[in-house]
C-alpha cells in the first residue's frame, strides 16, 4: 500500500480508518510496530512478534549477544556452503515466488495473509534501491529468501520464505545475519 512520509496525527488516523470502514471490505494492515496513534476499536488486532535490532554497536558485539544456537546455525550454514546474495533480477523473483508458495503450503491454515507475486514484483521494480530481495543458496539452488525494505536509516524485514527440506543447512540464519551486516 501507500507509504506516507509526512507528519501524522490522530485525526489522520481516524479519517483513514473511517474511509476503509465505509467500504466494508476485509483488509489487512501490516503496520509500523512503533506506531503511536490509537487504532479504532472495531479493528481486530493481532500482535505478531516484532524485534527491533539497534545497529549502533560493533557487529562483533551484536554477534556475541546472539544465542549459542544462533551462532552455531551461522557456522553450520557456512560449513555447508550456503551462500547469500542480493537479487540480480532475472529469474530471482520466480525463485522467490516458488519459495513463498512452499512456505504458504507448510503454513496451511495458519497463514494470516497471502501476498500476490504481482505486489512483490511491483515493489521490487518500482523502487529497487529501497526494496531488496536477498537469496540464500545451496549449490546454486535458492533455498531461502527475504524481502527487505530500507528507508530513512531503518531496515524492515517485510517477508521471508524458505524451501522445505533444507532446514539442516541453517540457510535462514545465515541469510538474516548477512542482511544485518549489510
């Protein structure tokens, strides 16, 4: 959806949500976890876990503060030859779309919202400087992917996906660590 970069206040919040309420459509809002304006009481709110990672410390210190299992996962992925890269375009979106389909299949009824591939394509093509697809590969095969949004010194992990059967490679763990380092 639209990204608003101007000042915001409670009156704008009320106006926006009133508009959507009048339309009587089913909507999913994936908002800013640091949002400080009241939401209308008629919205069903689901809190998912949001982690805020401040990167104002040396990477070595950040790595040291990871759990032992997280550090082992990174080391395991490196030993198993997992590689991580930014998307080069081309077939990468199709590879990510396949990863995402595999992820949705595993989630089944637990899926809260499904984003169409056209939305992902539009985001990546419209603003490639601020919307980036990252892929983790094993022997050249994409096994995990993350879509990151970068804006105003904030990096937002928008969506991730992975291929079933590659859990032992810890590709997701290395992928996240590489993105943090970027």
